[in-house]
C-alpha cells in the first residue's frame, strides 16, 4: 500500500498535493492508495480523492463536526474509512464511531513533517485502541517515527499497517528497509 500525506497548510503547517497527483499515482500502480487527509475541510474533498483512485481515506475528527456522515459517505463509495488520531487527541470518541470505520490511524508524531521522533506514549494509545476495537475487524495503522526499533512494540500492541516514510526513503535500499519492517 502507498500512504499519501495530503496537507493543506491550514490544519498542519506543511503543504503537499491534491487529488490530481493521486490520480497520476493511480495510473502507475495497482497498489492500494491510502490518502491521509490532514486538511481543514475534508468533506469538500472526499469525492475528489475517491474519484482520483484512493482506496483508503482517513481524516482527523477535529476537522469535521459531521464526521459520522462523512465516514458513511466514504464507505458508501466503496472506500475504507478511517479516523486519524493525533498524539494529543483522546480516544473517547472512538467507541461512538467504531461501527462507522474500517481503520484507526494513530499518529505517533505530530502531523505535518516527516522525520520526527516516535512518541513513546503511542504504545499505550495503541493498546487502548485495540481494547476498544475488541473482536471487530478494524485495522490499526500507525504513522510517525517507524523504524526497526519502533516496529516491534507497535506490532505487539496490535498494529497491522505501518507507515514508514522517512525511514524507507532515507535508506540506501528501499526493498531491504520494507522487508525488514515486515519481518520485525
């Protein structure tokens, strides 16, 4: 899967790309595309990213008061809906949306810039997420500071999707870095 960080310069200080680039990426790969919307008004863009080829679509709950309707809209379009949780965001809302989502994205860094150091408190947040999910088939994704050292404890805490941008792209051998994370 390819994780695509979509940033608007408002919700987070950085600016990346929009649905046009996602559409071009879709043309060159059949891998699932995981669009992580770090944007202020996700409802205005959900259809555009789905039309561009996103298979997974997550947004931060703080960005849309009608988040339940937005999760439903995403799923109605045949795309997996995810809730993104910042390091300082409580998991209190998770039980209220658990039946509306397909995955939970736990941020183990503050969103906006790559290469940050993993926040150790994320391990406990992952365990709590796993407890809340229970036996439901909901994936747990983690993003930020993932490397050979952090991959093992997050996997043990229940994560099944690792986002490792800087670790992979700063390595001399992408395939070796990816294989190493899979085998930790």
